[in-house]
C-alpha cells in the first residue's frame, strides 16, 4: 500500500473540524458550543483509538500492509486527536461561561477524568514532532506509553458522562481496542509455548 500524502491525510482528518467550523460560522443557535462539546470529544477518542490500533493489528495480521501503513501514519492520527481534544476543552470552557462553574464541576468523576486525560495528552501532542523524536531518543517512546492511561481515562470520562446509563457508545468505540490489546497481552505473556526438546 503506497503511503498516502500527508496533505491528503490531514485533509481527511480535518473534515469533521471543517464541518464544525461551518456550523459555528452559520448557526444562530446560542447553544452551539454546548452542542459541539460532544462531537469534538468523540473525534478525539476515535483518532486516539485508531492510532493505538496499529501495533496489535500488526501482531494479529502479520504481513498485511494495512497495519503497517497505520503504524507509519499513526502520529498524524495522534496529533489530530490532540487538536480535537483541545477543541473539546475550549468548547466546554466557553459553554460553562465562568471559571467558578468549571471549578465547581471539577470534583465530579466524569469531569476530572477528562481533565487528567487531557493533561496527559498535552506532552504527548507537544512532543509529536520529528525534532522531539530525535532529541528525546528512547525517552520519547517511554513518554508515548502514557497514551494507555490517557485512553483508559478517556473511556471512563465518556462512559461515566451519563451516570453509566449509556455505556454502549463508549464500548462500541473502545471495544475493538480492548479486545486487540487483550490479544496482544495473551500473545506475549499467556499463550502456550512449545516445549523445547532436550
């Protein structure tokens, strides 16, 4: 599979944002920021999941070019996820209208899990450029492992948003990733190994 030009890939990743920007520019609905909080968060989660699928898919479908392409381009998906997370946070802050309301909500489980996830995403997004990859060396990969707790917190943030009464949408998105990561753990640590003959 030939590598898709980064410009075309960025265009694809920006399509949801372009649609939301059009809504912002044309709507007269005073609740537009409240309305856009949810889809921006969803796309942040979706692109995070896609970026994380590369490694377990390569393990499951050895020799298939699809996961290899995804691995080569997963940083684009990660950066896109970071920018949608920024939009999600900005729209949430605008919707709340004051820091007092934001601080009042902070102790709620579905709020602080989102804030902690976003805090983790900040260094991941900032260091996504090639400069930091070269400068940090092996430490860059160690930092990127924080994607896993960030993704777990994102799942908790999403699932608890409606008092756990509507967990299905979150699991539809995160279910494949959970299954593939479980397979990855089984493959490396739990699967039966052939015994060596003496």
